[in-house]
């Protein structure tokens, strides 16, 4: 499996990574942002997650309208996670049917939804590590802009 491309433009980072990041930023400029209002078919926890996360994602500038299916998948899996958790809370991890004990299927739903949420969240910059990468990149860009401003002042 190949590594995910690193988004960075730090002076100490590899030139190809910096160039890829600059190209990404230029490509995304002017692209449509994600709609802040959740799609009509999302309800409950999924709708709430969409409307809480999308303004933050739009602010980063690295997520655009065509990424809506990723955010939608994140929201739907969050809905499944919460519903499955409610089942585990009310039924338990296992349940009895006659003299047999069975695993609550909601446990598997929690497991798979958690993996999807973690993966997509990381792709969207919602994990601490991926967010730190984006923050480092943004602060590096701010520093270079300030350097240019100082250069042209004097």
C-alpha cells in the first residue's frame, strides 16, 4: 500500500512535497465550497455532524464541493455508530436467545463505522495528526507572506 501524499510547504520538507502542496492550493482556489446545510436525506446525528464539521472544513480551503460524498459518508457512518451504540446500551454486547448467547450485531457495526470514520476523518484533516500537518502548512505560508511583505517594505 502506498503512503498518503504529505501536505506541507515547510522549508525543511522535500521539494516535491512543497510543490505538490502549492499545486493543490492553486488548483483549489476559486472552487465551490461544501454547502453548510446538510443534504435533505441526512437526519439526526448525521445532519448535526455535517452542519458542525462543514464550516470548519470550508475554512481550511482544502476541502471543496466535490468532496461532499466523503463528508456524507462520514456523517452516515457517524449516524450508524450512534444508533449501534444505543443498541449496545439497551441490549448489551451479548444477548440470550433460548439457552444460547449471541453477540449483538451492533458491536460489529460500531467496529466498522469507527474504522470508516477514522479513515475519512483523517483524509479530511479531522484527526489531530492530519490537522497538525495542515496547521504547520498554513503557518509556514503565513511566515513566507510576512517575509515578502517585509522585503517589499524596505
